[in-house]
């Protein structure tokens, strides 16, 4: 419910902007409230972690010009292919450049470097006019509403797992109370009402456990603090890594500078001014006459082709800005109350909704249990049709088990008889056939003979029964 679905799912009869619950449907809290949450996050980053001017002040204009200089001739040829009337004329400026004296070539290269360095210097000095970090972050988040959820999940995965798993043992403990109430108050509605209370209390306790207390609080021999706040260093590393590499990378920054409608006009005006100055210097150096309209057309084409050539700067800018290290260090130095605002807003926006949703789900589960308990819902016997289908296939294995048991019994009897254990009887006053009847009186011998005869008759009867069992077992085995 926090992160999914990314888009509204349901029947859109009545939907309010930035409200996850519709009349008949739902949208994840984070995707629904991406705009205010991203604004809160950017404000936190720019007010407590870093400023744009401070970060871009680490760039060296000369290094930027050095890396971008080889791209200017490529861009120039691409522009000439659009401006000149014949394609065969495109290669003429390069041929003319190669035919110039070495001193003239160095002058043109100097003009190129000077043009790029001047552009970079003015851009870095007034970066706030050409780059809006809030628009940069928010446009990415709104374009892909799952991006903000991915960031929060990376930072707070353990807390989200705790929120999920706490329902098991919080619910179990509260369920014991519900069971005790049921024992003393026999009313079917205790199941539904108890389920609602358990669901509500479970989510409320879990949210409190994650973020409270904000500051370490000593309670007897224990020090209590919110689950999320105890992982400040770990969360700082995850947040800085994701933010620097996925949201404020050089590629994303340049895309925002070149496409943000609030800042791109200022940047293109800056680029046009420096490019026209560069083109006029080239015209004067080569002593050629070019109409102002052609220079303006070339300038507009160069601005359109600039995004295809700034890729050579990405590795240097990412490494020099060092946003990942800066963000991580600053986040580790935040106070507990400041750090709590990193993740808590995603729950705080609709904390009541989460708690009430837990209550509703708990009531539904208890109500179903109530219907089962009162017999209004009967659970079907799923095993009976399955057993009827597989019982024919079990008859042969069962008969084989019987044959095996009969054989085992027969072999055990043979083993006992081989060791003289077949006539052994338990020592409960009975006798063993060990010659102990010697020196008995005649009457005793007579009674003993009668008993012996009865025993022989009993043995022969048992023998016949055993033979019949063996025959039956042999016949089963043959079958």
C-alpha cells in the first residue's frame, strides 16, 4: 500500500489529486504523493547537506574547456552540413584549417579554448541561473514515479521488513489477549472487533517503534531509540549512493540545464553570446565575409547539437563534484531530529491511512473467522476427492507392503527357531523345556503330560494357522 500500485488501480469514478484512496481504487502512497515528497527531500538536501553553488565551485573551467575542445570541430562540421547549400562544401573549412600556417592554427585553437573557458566560467559563477536542482529532481521523480519509492526502499528496507514482520508477533501477543477475552465473554462478534483492534494496534506500534524515541533514551539498563535512527551511518551511505548516481549525476544535471523550461532560455542565451563572439573572431582571423543571419543560424544549430557533445564531461564532473562523499559525510553529522525527516515523511503523509487500513484488514479477517465459527461458512473437504482419485493407485503398494511384512515375520520365526528360541516363554511363572521336570511325583508327571499334550495341540493349531498365512502371502506375491 505504501509503494504499489504505481498508477491508480480501480474504477476512476472519483479521484482526488495526491490522495491515494479513490472511491473505488487505490494508488500507492509514495507514487501518489511524489511531488510534495520530492520537494521535501530537495529542501532537506539543499538546506542541510549541500548547496548547488558550493558543489559546482569545485569544477575547473580550464579542465572543462580542455575536454570539450575536440568536440567543437565535430560540432562545427555538423552545423555546416545544415547551413551550407552543398554537401561537398562541408569539408572545406577543415581543409582550409589544415592549409593554414602553424601559427594561425594555434591562434584558432586558442580562440576555441577561450570560447569554451569563458562559457564554463560564467556558467559556474552563476550556476543558480542555469540549473534548478528542485526541478531537476522533481521532473525525474514525476517522470518515473517508482524512482522515489526505490530510493526509500533502499534506505529503509529493514524498517519496511520490520513493519511487515511485526504483524506476526505483535498480532500474536495481542491475539492472546483476544483469546482470554473470548474465554470469559462468549460472543461471536469478539472475533471481528478483536481483529480490528489487533490490526489497528499492530500498525500503530510498528510505526512508533521505527521512529520513536527520536533521541537515545535510557530506560533502566537499556537505551531506547527508533529502529531507523539507529542505522544513521548505513542509511547515509545508501542515500548518498543512490542520490548521486541516479538523480544528480552529470548526465541528469546536463539534461536539466538543456531542457528545463525555467532555466534553459538563460543558458542558451549565454551559449549564443559566447558562440557568436567566437564565430566573429574566426571570421576576422580567416578574413572572410559572413552574413550576420548565417552566424545566427549557425548559433541556433550549434545549440541544438550541443547535447550530443557534452558526454565527454560526465566522468570528470561526477568525479570532481564528489556528491556521494559530501552527502554521506553531511548526513552522518545530522542530529537525530534532522535525520528522522529523511524517511519519516513517507509514512507521515498518510500514517492515519496505514493504521486504519490495518484495522479494516483485521476486522475482515476476524469477521471471516466469526462466520466459520458460527457455521455460516463451511470449509470444503479438499482431501476427499483427491483421496478417491489416488486410492486405486495405492492398492498395489499396500499389497506389496503386506507381502513384505509376512515374509519378514516368517524369516524372524526361522531365525528364532535356529537359536532355540521358538519354545521360549516369558518368565511369569511358566516353565521352559530345560529338563526341570525330573524327579517329579507320578501325579505331577500325569498332570504334566496332560498339559504337554494340550500344548502340543495348541502348537499344531498355531502351526496350521501360520502355514495358511504363508500360503496366502505366497499367493499375494505371485499376483
